C-alpha cells in the first residue's frame, strides 16, 4: 500500500493533511532531529555534543540552496569550523 492516497499514475486521488509534520528524535547510530525551525538550534546542538569541527556532505546540485548556505553561515558565525564535501 502506498504511504499516501494515490490514483492513476501516482496522482493524489483525494486531499489529505500535509500539515502533519514529521517530528521526532531518532537514534540509528546517529540522532536525527526534525521539526520546523530546528536548524536555528544547530550551533548550540553541536556545542552540546562537543562538536567543534564538522563536515557537511551535500549534493552539489543543492549546495547553493538557502537552507544549506544558511546552516553553514550559522555554524561559522558561532565559531564552529565547517567544511563541505
């Protein structure tokens, strides 16, 4: 069964609630934090985890998006060393 209602050709067959945001803290071997506005907390989260240097692995096709560049600016402005790959 599809994770969302679909009709022929993958088109949505009826309206459904898109506002139910995926939120939570998961632990795989690595925690993933997801909630609207969470990116603003990235520098303090890094510090809480004793992360002072990091590498962001990003696809070149989306590296220039504001969400990516904004995160890098926030981390660097907080005095954290950040590299990209």
